[in-house]
C-alpha cells in the first residue's frame, strides 16, 4: 500500500456525459480534472458524517413555519365559526317561526338549499381564497 502523500497514476474510461461534466466543472472552477475526480472518489469512499446541528436547525425552522401556518389556519377557522354563529344568532333573533303550512314547504325545499350551500362552499374552497381573508379585504 502506498503512503498517504504519494500518488499513483490510473487510467480509466468515463461515459461521454460524465467526461463532459468533469471538463466543464474543471474549466469553471479553474482546477485540474484529476483534483475533481480525486475529491469525488474521496467523498465516495469516505462519506462525511452528516452535520446534525445544521440538520436540526433546518428542521426547527421548517417546524416553526408549519406551526405558524397551522396557527393561522386555526385563527381563520375560529373566525369563520364565530362569524357563522353571529349570523345564526341574528337570523333567529330577527325571524319569526314559520306556521305549519310554511314549515312543510320549507322542508320540501331544504335539499335544494343544502345543495346550493354545499356548492357555494365547494366553489370557495376551489378558489383557494379563505372566507376570512375575503371578509377582511371587503372591510378595507
């Protein structure tokens, strides 16, 4: 086995694609192709230990972003629920109960109204514009 400071000449063939990439990298970095090949072989045979501190920091940043996004969605949901609750309170507070004949008519039309409501919600979701943000933009 040769000492760590000595170098041994090797001759091998590369696929044309790799040879082009090697030549391009050497030209861009202004280094010899043999140095780039040496570094690549060194990395292949002696992989570096992962930088766990950097990995942990990256994961922490990603987790914080996701946490903020979840909190924002929770605020949107809570505001939507409160808005709906206020609407229901106002509606029931200002609407007289229907008489018996009107009640039967209302119950017959309920499936159609439910379909219209669910279609409106579906369209809102497809638009990807949160209801809360839409209300806030309307107020400004």
